[in-house]
C-alpha cells in the first residue's frame, strides 16, 4: 500500500474556495464526456500499452516477482488503491464514511469492537438541487454547511472522514510493462502516467498499484493507474476543511463497491459483474478474482427517470420523485423504458467482455444504488443476460446479531460505499 499522496496533499490540505475557484464551476461537460469515452474505448479495444524504456541488463529474479505478489496479497483488502491516504500520523480509531452523490449525501459510522463492527450511524439525505455536476462540487459552501449540520444533528463526534470520488470523474487504466523492481518502477511510473493519461501532469493527482504478473506474458507485469484532476480533489479537501472535518482517505466509489463484494461474497470460481445505478450514472465493473478487469459508465440514472416522470405527468421534481419511489402504476410505461435501457446496456457490456475473454464466464451480477430498487429491474437483467442477479447487502460486513441492522434494511442499496469506507479505519490503525 503506497502513501503517494500523503506528503503531497499536506501542501494543499488548507486550500480555500477562493484559491481554487476553478473547482467550484463544472468544466466543459461535453469535452469531458468525449475524453472519458475515448479513454474507455482505447482501454477496451486495444492491447495494454507497453513501455519503450530499456530494461536493465540483469533480469529481475524470481524472488523479485514473488515480492510483488506477496505485497499485493498483504494488502488484499486495499488493493484498489485510494487516491489519497491518511494525512496524519496520529492513530485514527473511528472513521466516518461519506458518499456524496449527485443529489444526496450518505453517511455511515461503524464502531470497531476488537475486529467486529457494529452500526452507530446510518444517514441518508436527498436534495432537489445537484450537489455534483460532472464530478465537480457545485457549491462548496453549501456542501460544507450541510455536512456540518448533519454531523451536529446526528451527534457524530468523530471528525475523521473517508469519502469516495465518482468513478466518472476518475480515469483508470491498466498498462503492461516489462517487469521492474520496486525502486525502478518508482523512477519510471511518471513517464507511463504521462503516456496513459490525456491531461498534463501538473493538472492531476495520480496513484498506481501493481496487479501482478501478466497472465499471457510472464516477463511483463500489469499496473493499474488511477488519476483525477487536481481541481476536483482540491474542492473536496476544501469542503471538508470548511466543515471542520479531517479527510483521512479519498477513494473511488466503484473500487469500494468491488472491494466490498469481494469481502462479502468472495467470488473466485468465475468473474462477476457489479452495477451501481446512481442518480446520474450507472457504473459497471467486471471483477475477476482480485482485479477489476473492465469498467464502463452509462450516462443514465435515477434522475433521468425522475425527469421523464416530471415532464410526462407535469409534476414538480419532488412529486415526480415520490411517484418513482412508489412505482406508480399510472406511469408504468416510463419504468419499463428505463429498465429496458439499463438491462440492455448491462447485457451489451457482458457480451462485449465475454467476446474479448472467451475463456471466462460470468457467474453473478451484483447490483446496488437507489435505482436498483425499481420493481422488475432484476428480472429484466436476468432475462436479457441469462445470469443471476443479487442486490448487494453491505450490512453483511457488520457483526452477525447486531439488532440495528434490521432497522436499516431499506437503506442497504444506498449504504455500500459509506459503510465500506467506515471499515477502512482498520487500515489507518495499522
């Protein structure tokens, strides 16, 4: 586990809204979408990049390869590397998980009792206005005030928090390079990032982890690079600072969902598909063993359906949202169109992946997110893909017998990311 951002972000931890005002206003959305789609298309349809740098005369030993494997296994619970690690050397005993969505804030706090977790707080607050636009925080002042109020109203004492960026605002790419020792990789990874990420190095924060030896080329290794624009991360840091909170860890939402699925369900005999259907974007990841092999974002979520209901039934947004949540039979045709489109895109993703990986099979589709609650969605996905579907229950990570978990059964689709983030306190205690 690398602490790449620890020292670097100490310098920007006290960024104010004025100093990074560019983070408040969303950038050109169309340009960002085009850049994201281009990167995803290259990742999905072309072989991984190989470095042109010459290797040292002495080939890495078998022990060197084993060292990478051992390192990965030791941090198996942290293998999808967060962009930002602990800012402080002080031990953290409680970590508040926060998931900031397009139109909602989800908070979860777990109490760690000798390695067993029990639920302390589960909070969901929704909004009619957007909190995020194209991955950027829309109004830092408003978000900071909301966070401060939620902590006060719910009497949350801990000020140490973990948060996740939307995968839509992050670029992740797998590259294949000649096997390098750890110190050699440290010296050359900047060049690889510059080649793989379509933004100037001065504009991004990045991190990476070694996935292991490439299965088809034993003298090569696979490395996952994750990068995000500084203006996005700086805005998160500023918002938490203004809310008097200490951002201990900043991760990526789809990595968190994938890690939680691996911990709870341990899929090893086959690949699995993970679908997180949020307000604006449906994130899809395909998990093979310990590694995310493929990701995709569908620019369609629950907000899209609410807007359709609003226009069709001529309602305000709040009433349209209530009709969506109650699955009003008078607008069933709108639900059917939305479910058809989501299921169709999931099926296309599955078929594309299996066409590129003919030796693999997919044994399960795990779904989460508020829009996964729509009646008929699971059945339609099964019908289209022929693969069983299960809703992720994050509370399975909590100690069996915790009576509070039954109270939160109706919130399980919303709490995957914040609950998992709260469990990351054990990483900060190491």
